[in-house]
C-alpha cells in the first residue's frame, strides 16, 4: 500500500486495543534478561525518561533503551504512562510506529523497554533549520515532500484510530524522519485507549491516565476539547486538530496560537480566531486550497472538522494530484 492510501475504512473488523492489556502493572518478578544488554551510550534526555543506545548481545544488534528517570521510578502515574507507551507502541504494528522488542526491569528495578534504533531527525529540527534559512533543508523538504510526510503520519493515526487508540500529542517533535525516508510517529505515552471492564485492573488506573486535570498533550498543539478537560470529547478528531497544527506550522513556520504563557495560549486556542496560513505568512505563497484544508482541521468545534483521518488524507491527496496535473498537464 502506498503512503497516500488511507488505511482507515468505513467498515471492517479491526482488533481493538484494550486498557486491560496496555495499562496492567508489571510484576517485579516479571522474567526478563536485562543482562543481555551492554555498551550503553546516552542518546537523548527528556523530562521523564532517558534514551540510550545499547547492544543486544543475544541478537548482535544495536537497539534503543528507554528508562524512567530515577526520581520518577516509583511514581505510579509515570510508571503507568510508561507502560502504556511501550504496550501501545508494540501493539500498533504499523510501518510508521517504532517496533518494541522487550519490556522489563533493569538491575535497579526501574522500568525499561527496548525498541528499534532509527537514525534521522525530527520534523521540529527540520522546521527550525528552515526558519534559519537553511537552503538545503528548504530544498530537501519542499512542500510536496512535507505533504507526503504528513500523509504518512495521518495513515499511522488512521490505523491507530480503527484500533481504538487516540494519540493526543501530535507535534513536530514526535515525528521522526529516518535517514532512508522512514517516517515514525513517536511517544504514545498519553494515548487514549478504549477501556473495557476488567475486574483485575483497578478502576483508579484508568482514572490516573485519563484524568481531566492532567490535560495530556503539549499546550501549543492541544485541541480546544483537550483544554476543556477532554473526557468523552476526545476522539480521532482530536488528532485531526493536531495534524492541523502541524500542517499550519509547515505552511507558515509558526504555530496557530502562541501566548506569553500557557494560560494565555489556552485562551487563544479556545477563543481567538485562527488567522489563515496564506494571511499569516504572505511571503511563503501558501496555496489557498491547502490553507483551507488546514483551517478545516483547526476548527474549534470538532463537528466542523474533518470527521475522520481518511477524509483529511483524501483532501491532501486531492490537493497533491491537482498540483501535479497543473504542472504536467496530465
């Protein structure tokens, strides 16, 4: 299937991910083989976890290991979020999700999981290069290629949606472009997963991961319904809004709304009219048809957005095909 083919369907039976499979606690006695790993080197450090490259001596390959920071190792919310990220990523077996190999405890009892090592750069890094006028970044990642990347991310989200998962944190930092053209959607730690009743899974565990007070997501990329607290409002249209913000930033090199602080940003997202991309960045000559697609994805009322990722993919594909026809005459 090509990158431009939607993997969402109006009908069909798809196995749904279930919170009883993604949120269950990991026993301290869970059998694993941490000692198989060696040659650790720091890769990246985030607010909650450390990424290191290491060698899997059993399979003779380099992998990436993600581990919670020591001060968060016993934090129940962070442990649950970490487990969810590992299991959701592992169960969503799609070309645009990073394969997860193993989950367990290290020798200090901290949670870890290992995954495929992908060389590349994030969309955030590419956009920053373009903002600085980097001619190579501008030429390499022209508008057509950027749209192709976004469509691949949309396909991954469409796949997740039909399996009952909403990402909730779509942003350039979480989109990785590999050295050989791979596109990966990262960080499923705040994903919303459909939860069935399970007597062995305490109800509080669902509440911890979907608590309206937590407002899962990143402020500049959060939808109005996420800011309001989410709940039943959070569905695939929330990710459509996130893609809308990413598309807007690709077109203008600016976010739709940015305040002086988080609260001001939230107020702007909730109440301020979004300036169309072609008006916000007139020198970038944004096509009006593409600007309209971004604006529809960014509607404050979910009912006015594209109603499925498949609809958004179709709109982007149609735009690309029309541009191709205008350039070639075919």
